[in-house]
């Protein structure tokens, strides 16, 4: 979940993730697996966050597709939004 919140907060989507991987900050490159060693402490491949976001999208994309504006339910995010948008979701720092 944190990777999904983090991606949303950093403007990383399933559509622009490859561009962000090339032009992003050192943190973006580390989390998305360009620097070796990020996944190992978690028992995962280094590209785990990249793969999830590329295939499923960030938290907003998943919400919109399954519950929100792009679904039949049209549920507002409300408290499920990021903190900066009035919600409770805040990504924990990766450092």
C-alpha cells in the first residue's frame, strides 16, 4: 500500500512510470528498482514496486477503476485520499 500511496504522491502512474524512471530523483530510481538492493531486505525483487505500479497503477488509479469515477459505483475518495487532498493516506518515507 505504501508504494501505491508513494507513487500517487509523486505523480507516478502506470502510464508515465517509464518516463519517471529515467528522469526521476534518486529516490524514484531506488524505489522503482534502478538501484540494486531495494527489494532484498523485503525478500522481493528490486523491481517489485515498478511491476506493481506498471501493471495496476498507483492508489488513485486503482481506486478510480474499482470504486471511483471510472467504476459504476462512482464513490468519492473522501478520507481515502492523500493527506494533501484532505484524506488520511500518507506514504511513509523510504529512507
